[in-house]
């Protein structure tokens, strides 16, 4: 491809402008492919190329899905919209877990939180983890 570009455009600046962005493509793909979400028995962890964040289920006070639009700002997605839509309709949404009672990504220094791209199966697995972690009332009667 670069040899073809040299024959079409003999100008060195034109060649550099066309070739340089393609040199960064492997780094961009490595960053995206390195991000993962790990679900443990009592924690959720996001792993990226630049580090990892872990949050324990007992510390989570707010959980849901949000969309951060360029012009609309931060919008939390309702549970009914989540239940009646598929992954394609919620493209660009993120799942968040926060230790604060309010969703606080708009602040400069938000409380401890974890966020990652939305996937329906992952969302319902995490929701199931919360339902299992809730304390169940005792069925034994006290005398």
C-alpha cells in the first residue's frame, strides 16, 4: 500500500499524512482488545491496558446503565427500556457500579466506580449476582 502511495503522490508530506494513521492502528486495537470485565463471587473487576479497578458487591449502592451523549449529557437508562431492547438499540451505553448513592460521573472526582460497555448478557449476570447477594429473610419462626 505504501509503495502504491509513493507512485501516486510523489510528495513526501502527502505520503506521511496517509501512512502515519495506519501505524497507530495496532496500538489502538491493542488497547481495545486488552479491556475485559471479570466477575468474581463477591466482586466485579475491569482490566485495561493501563490498570484495573475492582469493586466489591457489598460496597455497591448504585447500579445501572447510562448513556453519555455529546449534546444530551449524561442520561440514566430506565429498566423498562433495558428489558424491551436488544444490544443494537443500546449501542454506546455503559454499565456502571458506584459506591455512592447517586450516579456521580459528572463530578471532577467521582466516588469509587466501575464502568464498562453494555452487553445484555453481562448486565443480567450482574443483576443476578445482586439478587443472590441480598440477605434472605429467615423462614424459621421464633418462639
